[in-house]
C-alpha cells in the first residue's frame, strides 16, 4: 500500500473493544477449564512463537470464579496491525515505518482527561477484602519461583519532586494475599521514582495495571525521554485523550476502562526474593535476586475481569514481535534526530528480543558514515540498553529480513577490519553474560560490537557486483510468478 494513502485509525479504547476487533478478524480463541498451575502457561508458550497463532482467552479456571479470565498472545497476525491502527496487509517493516510517519511526535501529544468514575471502579476492594488469590494468576514457566499476575502490565508512579507521571512495564510477582514485588531494573524510570521517594524516607504510591488497553501496555514498555508521560503519547497516537480516574487509595491517575488495577505502597527499604522467572533472553533469572515489597491497599476491577498476559519466552516470541515494530521506528527517529544522514531502514531483531541485534541500512555519503551510524545506534536512547550487535549495511539490504542481514554480515564484513568493540554499555539484569561477580557488585554492563557490513566506501565502485535482481526486475518477477509460492 502506498504510504501516502495510509490512514491511522485506532478503533478501540479498552481491552473489550480490542477483543471484539480480534474476534471479528477470526483471530480469537477461547479455552475453558485450563488450570493456572501449568496449562495456561503451556498454551501461552505454544502460541507465542507463531506469528499467525490466535489470541487466546482462558475462562472457567479451576479454583476461580467464572468470568475471571486471562488473555494471551495479543500481538500477532492482522490484530497486531489493528492494535496500532493500520491495515492488516502491511508487512512488519511497513508497519514500523507507518508508526514513524504517524506517531511519536511531541506536537501530537494529548494530556489525559480526568473523569470521576469508570468501569475499573465497578469493584473496589480495600482493607481485609484485599485478596489476590481471587484471580487466575498463572505459573507461566515450569521453572518460575511463583505466580506472576503482571506480565502484560505496567506501573503508574509519580516523581515526588517534579510530579512527573510515568508508566513502566515491570513484571509483578504475587508474594502473599496482599503483597507483591515488581522488577524495575537500575536506570529505568520506575526505579528512578522509587529511589527519589526512598531518599525522602517515604513509601512510594504505585498503581499496577495488570489488565487493560493493549496500546497503553505497548507504550509503557518503550524507552521514552525523562519527564514524558506515556498517557499523553498514547493520547496523541489515538487522537483522543486517555480517560483516567484518581485511584481510590493513592490518587494516582489510573485508566478508567482498565480491567484490573492494584494500588499500594512501596516500602523504601523492604525487599523480598524475586524469581526465578523465565526472562526475555530465553534464560531464567539468577538465584538470590531481591526486589521491592509492595503492600497492596486496594484492588479495583471490572466485572468479569481479564488479566493481560504477555510472558516472555525464548525469542522470537510475542513480545519481541511487538517490540521490534515499536523500537525499530523509535530507533530510526533517534538516529535521524542525532544527525545521522540517509538512514534507510532499521530493525531490532525479534530473535534478540528486539534488543540484542540491530540492523541499520544507510546510503553511504562519506568515509566513516557506517561507523557513525553504528556508534549512534549503540548509544542513543533506544539502543543504549542491552544491545550487543549493531550491523550496518548498504541500502540494498532489507534489514528486517534476518537472512539478508546475515548474508551481508557474513559476506561483506571482515572480522579484523570491519568490527569495532564498544566496552561498558548499559545492560539488563536478564543478560546471562554478566558474570556472577559483576552481578554481585551491581556492575550491569556488557560489551557490544559494531559491524560495518557495507561495501568499503573507498573502493566501493570496484567491489564485486551483488548477485541479486534489481528492484525493477524483482518487482516484475513477483507480479508474474508469485503464484508459484501459493501452494497451488
């Protein structure tokens, strides 16, 4: 579809309207009677790895009230495009480019609309009525250390000094009837807020949205600049403000149409064991990890509430597909804003959890252009966290296609002349290559490689011609002979 004819239309405001869209596309399945101890997690793992698999809604979970449900595998098929408001026939690279064209512009940002009530307040449990066991919280992976009510979730917090409202995705582990822990890595905005409250010696108010609008969850998991509120960004993407109500205990703004929100207080000192948990790197978290204790003071939920599940699996999986689309668009914007010229396409590859492997194509303009693009990608807002490999290629390579990127890497790059090593980058606690002694010391850094897989600038005209059809021949071949791949 020509980009000039594209229109963005995000036709839902909450999870139930999203479910109707997925059902209308034929991409929603229902499962009755699966247990939380094992079966929901088993099913989630199977569908997560298949981009064409449906979303799955689990109901009648043994031990829980009928209507208390779990939804998994939101980001796949045509529904992933609908989630972002674009036509289902767009390729993943076209979807990312469409986001770059339509979204993430500050001038489109819309502040929230505060209302007095909403469906999330249909049931408000406080005091002795707070009981997390009413929900069908799954044990997602067989090696997990417990049940995680929050995987497709985000925290809402307020900075005590500036008042900045942040939304951040941090998994939430059930610790007791009225206690949970959450996992915010060093440097993440939720950790910055907690540290600011702890410096005052005060408990931090927090609201934890564990079921709700997929677009808010999507945006809460992306890197945005300090001081930016993700509610406002989503309002801009949608073209209408997010409706929020003050939380009944904390007063924090919570989505009026959310499914389930836990409100509580984060102790400035108390920590509890967290995990192990099957993380986005495809490995379990280390033994002995501790995270902040949260005292849950209220549970707000709609009638027949839905937990939104997005448990990480060994990538590529559901979350890496979604993040690849979002982060690739945002990383391209970072490169352009940093002054890197002639950036073609950018892709944060699913197999690396949309972080570990980044491909960038450029139209070479001058000597050192490829290294510049790689260095900026390794250090900018979107690339700084947990990246390991940045591969820069010429503009005739589709970096979203892993085989093309690997071919350019293996064929055009020289192991000695083409690789720069960047030491001491910011990495994730989930990075399995962090040594036990560095982890114990809090030294969460990694090394990363910038690979120049472009044709060498100073002798590119003498470089052997590539054995690929020209764009015009490729187009005509597809028009005339694509039927050969239809299975007829």
